[in-house]
C-alpha cells in the first residue's frame, strides 16, 4: 500500500472513532480504613485518587500508555499519551540507545497514532490535522 492510501486509510479509521478514553471517570474516594493522616504535625483528610490507565501492547515489546493527568495551569484534566520503549529492545550505538523504526515495527508507530486519536475528541482533531498535513506534502 502506498503512503497516501495508508494515510487516507488511517484517517478514515480515526474519523469513525466515537468513544474516547477521556470519557472514563476519575474518582476520588475517601480511604475508609484511614480517613486522616498526620504529616509534620499537620492533620490531613486522606483520599485515594483513582485514575484510569490504559495500555496498548505492540508486537515489538513497546506499548502505548494513556492516562488522565491534571493540566499544569488549569483545573481540568487531560489525557496524556506515552510511547514506552523497554530498554531491552534498544540498540546501543556509541554512547546512545536507539529505537529503530523498521518495516517490521511500523505498526507500533501507526498504533500510537490510532491511540492518540481515541484519547479524546481534541486529540482526535489534532491527529487528523497532522495526518492531513502529511497527505498534502
């Protein structure tokens, strides 16, 4: 499949996404067994924060992790997408560790784009714009 057809195929797939990972709720739960903690003479009410974490595993041992995190300068939360590479699959080149993208692991990069597209409606919009730019090159 040529590059343009592959890009169009991925775009069509991502455009059809209607369920997004950010729709899964984050919960704050009071710790029943220990409702308060004292630290340095200050008594705190103690809660557990339950944050959804999703992992998509690729064939080459890499995985894509998404989780909700607080935005730095806002009250809201947003999905963060991380491409995780285990050290065991990195190649050593001089003083660097390298992850080589090859035809055999290209699906890991494509999966990252797909996962990014289903993280949230905003992520979907952004990744579609990026893919359209590639099409126009």
